[in-house]
């Protein structure tokens, strides 16, 4: 009986890996949105912060995506900021684990800053196209390192559109 369970488990694992393999192939389009802050990030100013990001991407090769993003954030007792950025993702394994890197231009009334960042995330498929994407990130600030460089957690939703 244990052999039967092992075979069934191995078959499910194989089917899951084969279906995930098709998710990150060249030519697919990605649309996503995420929330950051919510007391899940830290920087030197230690104030409450909420960020909303919209992201689009294109798989230029299997497991390689180029992205563009627009962001809005509001920090306690500070003016809101907007940002535009470009980046990329590399899906390390076919189960959805990815490494990302990007650079964003952030602007608010008091300052403007060019901010490179790195991300480690996971695209968990709820359906064939829709994902929940938890992500750890680090953003490096060149204006005031201790106040604006940020490490945090971002929660996103993504849609991977299949090519016809």
C-alpha cells in the first residue's frame, strides 16, 4: 500500500512540475499589482508607509521576464511619491521561485532619487493564469541611505497571459 501512495505522490509531483514548466515560456505577457508597507517594511524613518505598484512584463526567453512598473507611496507626515521603473525577473526553478532586479526613479515634493532594488519572490498559481506573489525586497536609496533605503515584504497578484 505504501508503494501505491508513493507512486501516486510521484505522479502528482511530476504533473505539477510539467504544468509549471509551461507557465514561464517565451512570448507570454504579465500584468500584476502589489501592496507594500502595511508595517511589513523597515527603513530609518520608521514611519507607517503604504505603497501600491502596477507592473507589466514580457517573457523575452524561457524563465526571463523584462518588466516595467508605476508606483505610488505615501509615508506618514510626508508628501506622496510616484515612481517609474524598469527591471527583470529570472525564474530559478519551474515551481515559481524568482530573483528580480530593477531600477526606479522616485519623485516627491522634497526629493528625487534613482533607486536600484533586488527581489526574491514566489509566483504561486491559483489557476492556470492567476498568481499570488509574496516577495522580499531591498531598495537602495542614494539620497539619504539610512532614511530611505528599505527592506520589506510585498504581496502581489499577477496574471500570466498565454500566447495563442
